[in-house]
C-alpha cells in the first residue's frame, strides 16, 4: 500500500503523520510505503525541530524528512491520499476530481502547530496518532 500524506508546508504535520502511519501499519503487520508533501512547500526546508523532537519522544525518527511539493507523480503513485485538513483534500479534488477514490479524510482537521510550543506539537502528534489509528488503509 502506498500512502501520500498532504498538509500545507510539509514541515510539521504530514511528516509526523508519515512516521505515525509507518508505526501503526508496522504494528498491524501491514506493509506500507509512505511519502509526504505540502501544497505550499518550502523547498528543501528540513522538518521543524520541535516536530522531530516530539516524534523522537515516542521512538519515531523523522529527522531526515524535508519539505516536498505535491506533484502529479506523487498523486499517481499513491493508493491512498490522506489530507491533514479538509481544505487540503478539497484543493486536490478541485484540480483532479478523480482523486476522490483515493482520498481518506481524517475525522477532523488537525491544525498547524508551526511556531507553537512543544506542548502544541505534542498535542498535534497525539491527535494525529488517534485519528490515523482509526483510518482504514485498505
């Protein structure tokens, strides 16, 4: 299963979600490939240090991640696309309505912790873990 996770800048939420999907799938014995991307990516920018730190707290290393754009190749590659906010998915569907069959929306939007405190990043990490664990990846 190939999963693409999309957020705004691809420096906080989608990299955290990517690490969590790998963990959740691994615990379930499922094989997944995960990529992340941003609709308004910051070319070659590393993942936010606070995101790296709060993921490290739960044994997930996302330190090698960096901001990447949403591309046609990535959208075609993916079996499942997970937008972190509904408006991310709406933007993708506006450009290509055929993506509807691939998109899996989270139960609710996870707001961006960018420039927030460590507590903000932990809260978003925990929200993402809860929401992603409920999501069907088949």
